[in-house]
C-alpha cells in the first residue's frame, strides 16, 4: 500500500510540475494533471485491484485472505490520490516543490531518459532483441532449483521451540525430530489380528529405505512378537504397556509407525508421494480402513503442491484481466499483447535472478515457496501500473507527433517518474530483507523482499523505459489498432520549403 500509494502520488506530482514549467498557474496545473494523469492512476489501481481480487479463487487460504484485504487498501489509496492529494497541491502551489523552482521553462533540456529514448528510437530492433535475449537468459537461472521455506529451518536459539526440540531429542532421540509417521486405522481393535502388525512392519522396513522403523512390535530397543504384544496389552508388563501407548490408540483401532532416515535426516519432500504409495500398499495388505503419512515433510509437500497449483490457475486469470483493462485504457487490442508479455518476461527474469543469487551462489536450499506466487501477483499488477503511465503518455503525444517523436518525448517526460516510483517501491519491498535479519527463516524472508525489489527495479529501469519503447517504435501506428489513432496514420512531416523569389515588377508603357 505504501509503495503503490506513493506511485500514484508521484504520477500526479510530476505532471503538476511539468505543467507549471509550461507556464500554467498552480490550480490550472493541478486541473490539467488530474485530467491527463487521473485516468492513468485510476486504471493502474483497477489493474492492481483486479490482480489481487483474483486471489479469491485460490485454494490456499493464505492467498485468499491476502487479496481482498490489499485490494481494499489500494482502493482507499486511489480515492486519496484523486481527491486529497490534488487539494493539497492546489492549496500549497509552488511551495510543494521547494527548494527547486517549478516555473516557466521556455527552453527545456532533454534529460537522460530523453537521450536514452533517442538511442532507442534510432535502433529499435537491436534494443528489442538484446533485451529479450538478456532477460530470457536471466530467467533460466531458476532451472534446477526447488522450493523451500516449510520445514528446513532450525528453531532460533533461546526460544521455546529450541527448548522443545532439545527435550524431544533427549527423551526420544534427535532422529525423532525429523521422523516420518505412518498411520493405519482398522475397523476392529488390532488385538484380534495382531499378525497384521508384523506385515506392516515388514512392508515399511523393506520398501521405505529407512534406517529403522519403530512401531508396536519394535520400540525403545525392544522387539516383540504379536503374541507377546497381546500379553503386554493384557497387563503383563506395565512399562512396556506405557511405551506401547505411543503406537496404539486406547481403542486399539489406530496404529502408528515411525520411519527414521539414515543419520536422523529429514525425508526429502520429493519422496512424499512414494511414501504415501508405500503406506497404501501396506494398508491394503492388511485390509486397513484408512492409511496415510503424517509429519512436517508431508505437510510441506501438500503446501507446496497447493501453492503451485494456485499459481498455475491464477496466472491466466490475472493475465486476461490485465489485458482487458489495458485494452480499455489504450483503446487498442495490439498493445496489451506485448505489454502483458513484457511483464511476464520481467517476472521470470526476477525469479531467475533471485534463484541465481540465493540458491546457486548463496547455497540456500531453494526458493521460498510463496515467492513465485507473490512475485507474480505484485509484478504483474505493479508492472502494469508503469505500462499505463508510459503508454497513455505515448498515446497522448501520438495525436500530434510521429511515433518516434512521441516515444522520445513521452519517455523523456515519464522516465524520471517511473524510475523514481520503481526505486521507492523496490525499497519498500527491500525492507523485508532487513526485517528478516539473522533469525531462523530470515533468509527466506530476504528472498521475498529482494526478489520483488529486483523485479520492480528491472521493470522500471529496463523494460518500461527501454524495451517497451523499442517495440512501440517497431509497430508504429499498429500499436493503436483498431482505434481512430490507428486509422489516422502517422502525421505528415512538413519539409522546410524555400520561399520563391519575388517576381520582378511589371513594366508599364511609360517605363518602356
């Protein structure tokens, strides 16, 4: 909210300053700015809100709750940007820009973005090709990475969680901290068919690749036969019966087995499907009513699968919604196609850069499982913000300038706005990197902060100010198909014509 609200304020404030430098009085400058940039701000906010509201179709409750709450915040920012901020600008006038001078500038000089745009419009093909290749190469940085951030973090020193881990390790062994638990439920108490317990024990031991498998017949270094187990249950050994209660429910219908990996390591979440298949095979062999795998790793696997599923379901929805809104504000069916594609390319490049820095070079276990989802929603929405600002200005200038000149002038006028907004928004997300600190899981929080910041900065400094303008120049008036601006065609350049020499004076009869 802080980043987006600041963006909307910058869009308006920079346009007010531009109008003041053209010679308008403060209130007239505010009116002109709201009339021109107001549409951009409105559609920018609507795009962000549409992207966020699409999260209600997610299956993961975390995402469902996130979307509507942030959409409400963006709506309030939009209202403030169109009412409160213009009122304050009108009240304070030129004092807003103190100590700089926002007065008439009859000979405005081209800034750095105007000069960059000049290079882009002269060589649009090399710029577009080079940008696509570079961003595509960076996107490949995510190849070979996995997701992380569920159960691969140790408890911070001095916390209650660390004390709990120490107690579990002291009484049950450190291996039990990462154990995989198998649960089997039966229609009748196990005491009447205790031989099934041996069948399950053998199946899990041979098929799971565990160092040991603890259960009703094998626990605390003891090994029991089914008949001995029944005797223990009948009251033959009080201590054994107490230990047995860890593996068999009081009604005797639910049984637990614990698989311990070699060296007490955690089971990789990639092995969870195989373990579930193993549990099904063991359960079917003894006619269990139900069976399953329980533990931190199966939980992590399910969260990861649910998050990935939501991502692939929401990507097309968000892309279509953004394309529709861009088509409305651009009055074009062509521009949204490459604008949405450019944001997707920026998203993939940011994800690849994050993977390169934190996983390939930083030796972290993987990309935080929420990062691809959050980065997609935020970068798609916020990247479209800058699309709207830049493209509406190019369209505005295209009504009276040729496309190349319109791009040069529009980028020169909006480049500072876009990059400043990007720096502010990127800095907003980068705060998460400091918030993570050195605590457990801090590196995963840093990934989110830096990942989104990378995406925003790359989008504003490269995609919006260089790559997209190059594509606009290549397409020319086809950018605006099928609107009237496309039918209008390029304005005709009027060549400088040397005025004809004056005709000699007519000679009269008298002069002859």
